């Protein structure tokens, strides 16, 4: 999930930045310090913007730099368990596929792609379903859900588990097909219920007649 955080920090402006416009120098230093870094409570910082409230510079004895208290906005992304997103398949392998989600890649294991049996086609570098013949290849756009997140200090070591098995996930074509099938099954179920109700009415009428006949005989 993407979030914007307002951060207060003290920025050290080295002497070689004194010739720059203060706002631009502060922004450059903040970008070097924060962007592409991962923080446990915020996720990965993607961009620094809206630098504001730059305080007066302070000088420390023996240090030629100037220190300014600064308030700024940081755009960060953190994958969350249960989050549903749309992303591109970046790679397909024998044990599953990788999907791009923001700056990260998540792994969807073979068992979490579909309820159908899948096999890997080496010629086309794609996964093929046995019954439905659905295929999945690099570049496909899919809907997926985050199931596990293990954040590390660097992007390459962060592990994210995904699933596409629930109804409404997977390739858009799959979603459309599943929704159409679900609609047909619901219509058939309703039709069956209406038929049973109609068959039930005559039986109820016969039972009522029998009860009335028994009542007259007792009288």
C-alpha cells in the first residue's frame, strides 16, 4: 500500500552545497539519504517531495557544514497481507511465477495460481492448465493477493508470497470466465428451486385433501 509520510529531520549541508539554492540542496541530500531505502514501519521510500519549513542554519564548532531542521513528505510503499493488486507477470518458472507489485516482486507458487493442474511448457515458457487450457506467461496482467510478507533491509532479500486461487483473481480473462460461470450456476440453482416449489404445491394440495377427508371420517 502506498502512503505519504510527513517527516521532520535535521539535514547537514556540506560547504560544497552552499552555492546551491537552499531548497534544492536540501532536497538532493534528502533523496540520497532516504530514497530506495527500506524502513520497518514505513516500507520502501520511493520519492521525497514538498520540502518545507527549512529552519535557520546552525554551525557546529569544528564542522564547516550548516545544519537545518527540515519538514518534508516521503512517498513510501509497503506490501500488506490481504492486499489485492493488479500487476504484471515478470517471470514464469516451473514452480510458479513472479509478479511485479510496486518496487517489489512477489512469488505465486504453482499451487496458488489456479485450482486446475498446471504444467510448465518449456517451448513457450508458460504454464498451462490441464482442464481449462488456461495459460500464464511473462507480461500477462493479473490480479493477485498478498499472503505473506518478510521485509528485509534490501529489496532483493524481501520475500513476498502471493495467491491467485480465490474467485476474482488471476488474468482478467479468467475472472470474466469465472464470473460468467458463477452467474450461470446461480441461474440454474434458482431455476431448480422454482421447479421444486412448483412440484411441491400439488403435493401440499393432496395432503390437505387427505387431512380434510380424515377429519370428515372422524366426525
